[in-house]
């Protein structure tokens, strides 16, 4: 029996220490973690002194260890009572304060008087069994009270709970009963009842069962924890042999075996073994953790990788509807969830509308959440994923019925916020996982990252829409101002001649002049309207594969009469095949406009040259670009004008020189709009006296 007590106390010590460390290190500031860690540590101290008591060599040492383990045993039920009240969300401050006060009183009596433990005697095969003092029965009453009452509270919680919560509280209650009955078998021999402490080994079951109650609150992964405990316990037993083996080897190889090993020799052996262990343990622990994670969490790690890839591909979604569907489908697949949905709002909405859902959720459930709903407020305030089970059974008392109803009627288990910058766009709702699997910390971290990624994507799209709208308003303002300026001159001419009709209407010369002016200015107005329409509708065309050299050759044929009249030389590129995706007519309009601008710039020069060039350029984008340049050796453009050359109604020509469709300042604005619609870009390089080069970059057709 003594050997049994020694082994079970060692196991209880190790199990309590591991659980206390694992829970506290995960969330040091959590009250539930601190309470459970205190409870587990008090059990560890009790078990450790129990082990030392059983291995004591004399009565005085055994009495000291007995009193120390009694102090720990006094604290255990009070801390456990405190933990259960926290677990159930109940307030019993008076009983708690009384329990801690009694623990202090009993502890003082145990350490500094014989009122709790008077001594140790041989009993039932144990050489040093304690004898109770006069105050020990009072401690037993407190011990039973602070274990029976929590058990009664747990039983009531089981009756009120349902689903997973009821199963968990039932397990805690069962563990409490097993551990209480097991630990209570130590009391019989105190009063000469011939029942040995046969239940001592059940104390570890009690600690682990209570630990599982916290595991439901995502403090650790139970399966992985058990695997680590077993692995590290076995590793500890193996590594514990290192120092004895080294010392034994020194003993064996000693020239004089009869000589006792001195302190320095033993210390040197310990230094060597400690150095070896420090060198190998970190790498060994890493490999063990990696192996255990793959074996125990293999499926979940694969699911986590899928969620990680989802976060990287969110930005590639073609539109918001496809984005939401991709998120719902991927999350449901990765976490083995049949019920998932996304609720969002735009910057112009207040309520959250369901945008995408799994088939199980699509035909049922809430389609709209108000901005003022408690759920929206909870997630927006938390700024991270929220498990409704934790809310319902946590310390927060307001709104429990609302969240319990959401879990029961709507099947919501986890809510993940979607936040972009400072704007709360909505949330992702998830139901229970298959097989009642838990959402662990890794799952919540990845889901929080996905929520932020969605929010940033929505924010980027929102800013893009605003920028596009701003650009349209700016373009509209510029267009309106230029249009007013361009139309004012012909309208003033028509208005002036119309006012003179009454006075000079019979004059044949005036009639002829009036007709010429009206015809000229009406044609001018028609040209302006035609160009504005072209500027506004340049994106309404069909795209096909176009060979760019063919476009340039057609441009050369069209402008040949003007080239012959002005004596300007035009050179075509040597390349005969360079295909881009676009619209033939619009690309023809682009390069014809650029060449006509160059011809006008070279008007009056005898050495004018216009040169076409084609070049293929590989950029950081996946698709290579074809660069088509139009270069002339004209007077160039000054920097002030060059900065606005692609804006509507910007031109270098004086008002009196603007005739027909040319000189209005819309040509390059139309060119830029067409090129941008072709997913390309256009830039200009020019300096006064050094000519001008326009470069048009277009995606190569595959």
C-alpha cells in the first residue's frame, strides 16, 4: 500500500503541475485560469508533500510533511468552491470569504499548534500515520461543506443546461464525485477505521475532469494536452537516468572502487549531464511537439492551412458576391461546418443583410440584423471572434437569454467580426462543428484574420468606388467648363449676326456673310458635340485580338495625302506581328489622333519626321506589355502644358486657329480614355526644341 501511495502521489503531483502551468500560461489574466491554476497547484502541493511523507525516514520529518500537506488540503476545497461559482456564474461572496478565513485559521493551527495534527504513529502498515487534534473535526466539516455544496450547484447546473453544456457540467460533477470519494479515503485511518487510502489514485481524475471544464473555454486542446503529458512524463523518466548512469559509470571506472565519491566529483558529473540536457532538450521538445501535433491535430492543421490560403486569395475575388460565397464555402469546408453565413452592410446602410450562406442556412434563419441588435454590438465591441457559449455561461449576466436563444433557435455558435480600418462592415456566423469538435485558439486566430482581410477588401473597394466617383465628378467639371468655353465663341458669333438681321437683313452681302458664319459655327458646335460623345462612350465596344502593325499601316495610308502635302516623312516599325487585345477601330482612332497631332506640330518644317516603334516589355504583372511609340522632331511641349495635356479641352492652339474637329483639346483626352479602357496606359516625353514621344502601353494578347 505504501508503494501504491508513493506512485499515485507522484502521478497526482505531475498531473496537477502540468494542468496548472498549461492553463495559466495560456491566459494569465483570466480569473477562471487563475482560479483553476490555484486549485491545481494546491492539489500539487498536497500530492508532493504526500509523496515526501510516505518516503520520510523518521517521525519528525514525517510529522512536518504531514502538517504541510494538511495545510494544502485545507486550501483545496475553498479554491474549488470559488472556481465552481465562477464556472456557473454565481455569486457566493459570504461563503467564499468565510472559507478563506477558515483556511487561514486552520493553517495557522496546523503549523504552530497540535490542534490539527498531534503527532504520527504506526498504523495499518504505515510507519508514520498522523493522529487528529481537537480542531480536526471542524476542518472535516468545512471540507465536506465546500465539496458537497459545489457538487449540489453543479447538479443544479446540469438540470438547467442543455446540449454540450450539460455534458460538460455532468463530466465535472462526475469528476468531483470520483476525486472527492478517492481523496476522502485518506480520512478513515485518522480515526482508526480500517479502510486504507485506496482511492488516492482517483485524485488525478478529479483534477483532469475539472480542467476539462475550462478546456471548453478554449484554454487548451485536450487531446494534445493528454498526448504531451504522456510523452513528457515518459521523457522525464528516461532523462532522469542520465545523471545516475554518469555517476555509476564513474564509480565503475574508478581505480579504487572502495573510495567514496566526493562532492566535487558528483557536482562535475551533474554539470556534464545538465549541459547535455540543456543542449538537446529544446530541439527534442520541438520535434516531439511537431510529431504530436501532426498525429493528434493532423486533420485540424490541414484545415488551418486551408483557412490560411483563403486569407491570401480573398483579394482576388471578382466581386463582393463571389467574395462572400468563397469565404462561406471555404470556411464551412475547413471547419466541417454545415451552417455558415455572412452578414454585411454598405456605407449607405445601417442594417446587416445576409449576403451568402451555406445550403443549410440559405433557406431558413434570419436574413437581417439591425444595427442596434445586441449581437452586432457585442461583436463590434469585442473586435474579435466571440463564442456564444462563453457569453451565455460567462461572467456577463446581461443578455444571456438573447444569446441562448440565438444558439438554440438560429444555431449560431461562433461570430467573427468583419472590420476594415475603423468601419464595422458586419460579421461571419458559424454553427457547431461536426462531431461536437471545439473551436480552438488557432481556428479563432485564423478566422479573425479572415474577417480583417474581408474588411480590408471591402474598404479598398469602397475607396475605389469613391475615387472613381470623384474622378468622374472632376472630369465632368472639367468637361463642363471646357464645353462652356468652346461653345461660347460660336454662339456669340451667331447671336451677334442674329441681332443685326433687323437692320441689315436686306443686304445681300450681309446675308451671304451671315450664312457662312452660321454654317461655320453650327459645324463647329456639331464637332464639339460629336467629340464629347466619343469621349463619354469610348468604353462601349467589343474586344478582340488585334495586330498592332496592321493598325499602324492603316494610319499611314489615311494620312498619306497630308504627308505628301507637308513633306513629312513617316517610318513604320520593322516588326510585322505584335498582337494585343482591343478594338481595331478605337486603336486606329488612338494612333490616327497622335499622328495628326504630330503633323500639325511639324507644319511649316521641311525636315519633319514621324517615327513609329514597337517594343515588347516584361513587367511585374503576369501579362507582358506591347509598347507602341509615336515620335516627332517638332517644337516639343513645355512642362506646364505637358502636366495637363490629357485633360479635356486642353490645347496649345489659339482660339482663332481651332477649326473643324481639331484644336478643341479633346483628342488626347479621348485617346487616354480609350487606352485605359484597353487596360493600358499612355505617357508623354517632351521638351521644348527636342520633339515629342507618346508611348502607348497595351497588354499583349495570349
